[in-house]
């Protein structure tokens, strides 16, 4: 069975500061990893994903994540936070074997301090 | 192009009543998923349709939940009778079939169900 752990249900950073949202996963097969974002009153939107190949993945809005197999981690980062980044972020994993169902973490709500 | 659409956006019902949630996927998406988020917890998989067929319903909580996908287009999720623990946000997602590894699933805005 797969699982995802997101450390920190709430994270606050100052505008312009580094954003770091942590995600660790457990999977018995090579995982496919995703970060989704939910802005207020909207559905979940894909930020980025890792399937195979390069372990540093770049996504939309300046976000990136690095797949580290040895640490079973897929942390999300952004060098400089913007007020518009305030949202809830979800890390997810799938096994990709013809069934793309996602196993999600509990989410991290990101607050940006002006 | 329209995204995934869910109706209603909010629903408040009394315990014991019936509620039907609807999801209209992106046109041409044969994969359709239902997920649920109970307050403060993770988003959990409920079931997966491929066209009109149930591919995986391992996440359905119990037999009070019934999902259908008429003609492989829109889907409904009926809860009958509703219980307090059914409260939460129900998300629908759709994706293309056979698009390879890590196919992106597109999510709707969700239906917030409150059972009182």
C-alpha cells in the first residue's frame, strides 16, 4: 500500500522568502509523484509531477520539486514567495500501473505574510 | 474548453435523507474518479470509472453509496441514507485513457456536503 506524509499542516512564510513544503512517501513500487494546489473556491490544479527521468522537476508558477529515492521524499520549493501563492498544497502518489488513482497527503496550508 | 463540473457546489441535508452529487467530466475523458475529503483529513479515493464501467470501487465506504456513469459521460454519486460521518467535500476528477505514465487528472471544484 502507498502512503504520503506531509509535515506541517500550516506553513507561514514572508513574501519574498523561500517556500519549502515537505512530502515523504511510502511505496512498494517505483512511484509517480504529484503536487496539486487548491486556491480558495477552486478545484485542485496540478503544479508538477515526477514519473521517470530527471529527478528535479519544474512546475508552474516557479515551483519545483526534487525526487530523492534514498530519502523517499518529494519536497516542494519556490525561491521567493508571492502573495498569490497562498493556498493549500497536496502531495500525492500513484503506482501508475494502468490505474492512476491517487493517494494524497493531508495537505499543507501556505500563508504568505506581507 | 469546459473543465470538470460538479453540482451542487454545496448541499446541506438531514441525517437519513438522500443526496445525489453529479460530475460532468471533460469531454473525451474516459477515466472518471471520485474522491472525498473529510474535514482536516486527507483526500481519499472512492472509485474509478473507465467509460461506463467501474474499474475500482475499493474506496467506497459502504453500501449506502452508489455511483453510476450513464453512457460513459456524466457520473452521479448517491448517498442513501446519509449519515453524519458522510459530511465532507466530494471531488470528481477526469483524465484521458491510455495517455501513459503519470496522466494528469483534472479536478472539479468539489461538492461540500453537510449532513446535520
